C-alpha cells in the first residue's frame, strides 16, 4: 500500500469543508480563518491500550478516536470545527480497513459538523491514532475552563454513567459494547451549559472520581459527590443486579464522556432546560462545591470514600 | 511512571506562552485567539521508521519531530504559533528520557517562537510522536499554497541539499549526522519568500524529485530542473568525492527541509535579498516552470531523468 495512493483514496471521501476552511487536505498545511477564539485539544489512542482490534471494528475505532477528542471540545463549550488525523498503520491493517476506519470517523464528523482538514499517515508496529480537534467560540470568555468552580456552586452531570464500564466487562452485550465503543461527544449539551453560565466543566473520561479531582484541583475547591444521586445507565443497573454488585460500584469506570460541571444554584433550572432542548438528556445535580480541597464521595449508607478508591470499585 | 506526574514535570518546564494563547496545557483544551488566518499541519514520527533510538538522542528526536512539523509552516510562509504534542511512550523510555526529548523540542520552540500549548501522553509498544503545529498570517492570501506555479516562473531553492542523505549514510561524521538529525525549519526564509510574492512553495522532505512532483501536480504545470545548478552541501560534496560518486547522486535523498518555490523572474532579485536578510542563506535558481505536466531533471552531460529515478540515486 503506497502512502500517496491511500491518501488519494482518503481525500476522495472527504466532503467539501465549511467556508471557514480555505484549504483542506493536500498541501503543506490547511488554511482556516477562525473568528473569535479557538479551543484546541489532542488525543491519542493506541491498540492494546485504548481499544482492542479483536473487540472493535475499524469503524468503531475511528468513531471512538474522534469522539474522545471532540468530547474535550464539548467540555469547553466549543462548537466543533476541524480535525487533523494521524494514523500509524501496521502491516496487517489493510487499505480497506483504513478506509473503513476513516468512514467511522467521517460519519461522526458529519453528525457533529467537523471538517477533516488534514492529517498524516505513517507505518507503525501497531495501530495508533492521534487526533487534533479545533473548536470555535465567539470569544475566549465563552469557553469554559476547569478552574472556575466556586464554593456554593452545585455539581451537575449530563446523562447517565456506568454504561462504558459495564460494556468493557460484558463486551458480548451489544448495547453495552456500543456504549463503550461508540461514545457520543456531548457537544450540544456543552454549548448549552456554557451559555447557561456553568463556572467550570470537564468530560468524564478517566472516571468520575478522577475527573472530579482534576476539576477540584484546577479550581482550588473541594467537591462533595453523593453517589446515590449519580444517574446510572439502565444497562449498567441490570448488570449490577445480575452480578450482585451495588449500583454505585459501576459508576467510576470512566469513558462515558458525559460532562461534569459546576453552576450557581440560581442558574440550574435554565441549564436543565437548555441541556434537554439541546440534546434530549437530563442534567442531574450530584453534589456541591465547598471550600477546601479534594473530592469526597458519599456512598449510599453514609461511608465516605476518596476518588481513587471510588473509581477502583468499577 | 504515572501519566499525571510526568505531565506535571512537563508543565513545569513550559515557559509562559505568547499573549495569543489565553490558556495553555492543563485543561480540556488550549484557548487561543488567532488574528487573521491560521495554517495547521500535523506530522508523525515513529521509531524505526523516521528515526532510530540507537542513532539519535532523545533531545534530537524531540528536535526533529518539531522541526519537520514547523517546516510545513515554513513552506506556507506562516509565522510559527502553537504546537500540540502527542507522545507514545514505551516502557523502556525512562521519565528522564521523556524530559530530555521535551527539552530538545523546547529549545527549538524557543528559537522559533513556538508555544507548546497542549498534548497527550500514552503508553505504546514503541516510541512515536505526533505533532500538530499552528502558524499564523495576516490573511489567507498571505499564505503560499503548492498550487500557484505558472509557466514562465523560475524554480528556486533555499540553502543547500544533500547533507541529510549523506548524514544517513555516514552517521559517524558529526557534521553530517547533525544535518540529518537536527534540521532547521526555514521559517524566516519562508515568510520572506511569501512576502516576495512566490507563487507556490513546498519543503523538500520526501526528496527533491518527489516534492517537485507534488508542486507540479497541484499547480498543473511541468517543472524542469537542472541538476548541475542545485547547490550541494559541502559535506555531501566531500562524501561524493570520497566515494567516487557524482555530486548530483546525493541530491535526491530528502529530509533537508529546504524550501522549493516558484517565482516570477522579475521578483527574483527581491526574493534573493529577502532570504539572505531573513536567514543568511542563498536562494538559488535551479530550473523553471513550463506548460505541461511532470518533472524533468537534466543531469550534467544532458541525460534526462524522471523524479523517481533521480531520488533513488541518492
């Protein structure tokens, strides 16, 4: 497989970009004319670390790589813009599998209004992807950092979590596997939350406890989470019943890509409505921001655990 | 080595960014406020494909990865802006070696005015780097594409080539090894050429013949190159004498990261002066743009060769 031939096949599949992209793939660099501020994030996925080729189709791998990158833009409240894709291609990945992987990515790109504006292909010992995404906002203060949470804010979460952890454990259950392999970046919810005035935001990729910890650290506040209030995905609830585990034991696994945010109590109702309108999902209050440091998670029954202990329960 | 600990060590080393970068590493995404147009390019380097850990120090690997990415911005005539770095880290690369690699990158970043604004670390079977660079220009028409060459233009080249190919062949000669391992992205020359009105530009990374071919194809023109006019690096000339090969046999190896551009004859003198002032190197006329397609290289003595044949001579 020649690099230039594969590149030509890939370029044929790229739809015409947004007018913001003045020059797409095929030159030394892409040319864009951003208006306002940009949010830029990069994510790498490696075979055997972030996915397994025997458990995921090429299309799912492509989807997941772009989804995890876009989830970071969602967590900023940015609108998706451009993606730049590096593929490290092992000799046992066929040209058709590369195209299938790209098609998985392009389907999500189309759904989210993302332009694949450039990339690089290289040989590699095992499959890896590195995706840079650029999002846009009218001005830098319309983007939401991790650092703005204030004591007195409520802690809110979009959607339900636990599904991805259950999917990792039970890959033969289609609904759970898809949840883990085909996450939905909450771009619309993220923008709705940004407009509703959330003070800090992060996506739940590492685990609820760990990501709450990142937000607490950057905001220099403490967080209290009530595990009983965290909405558990129905499939995860079924799994917890089937395996005799407590529901909250499936909450800390990460990879659900829901959004965790802090918000002043008087903004809550507006934010709930905005998230429902934008994405048709719930926004649930799962805790509060307090003075101090660190994250304290209250389990049903009253026991308090540290984030590390909580995530490891999953 | 924990990802978060290494990240913390890395962040400590990052200097304060330019005011264009409103938020650097450590959040879900970096925030920038670009003015005018941006040029974005991504490059991946893989151990055993683009470098060898037994022949290059970690600092040289870091330098080369950023240099090859910035060279694409040079070829657009863009000013260097931000870099986003993915590191795939194998178990046998120590934390100190990661820091040394980063320091190699940071030294070049400082020299070129590039801010390391974000990145991602992951485990990997073998070392890989994927670097996204964003460059800036006042407007999109100040950036130079590969597609603007017109019949009647002259073909010009910055600096001298052949040094990298010689370095690959003779890694024990310090001067040659450095030329191959520590290329200089011609950012200042690229901006000078853009201001002098070059009509198309590309960096010579794949080989003079191959890269001339890319420019010819995108511009829908033919190119004629006079091999005797192409300036050969002195060290490569010495190597050609020592090994009894013709000098032009060292011209096609690529990885020199000089700039190849097309320019109207009446702009040539201004461009030569501008490149000399910007970077202290020569701009040499090595051929011309003609109607038609493809690249024809005239060897000393008159024989004509195709680009593929020419590059394979190196």
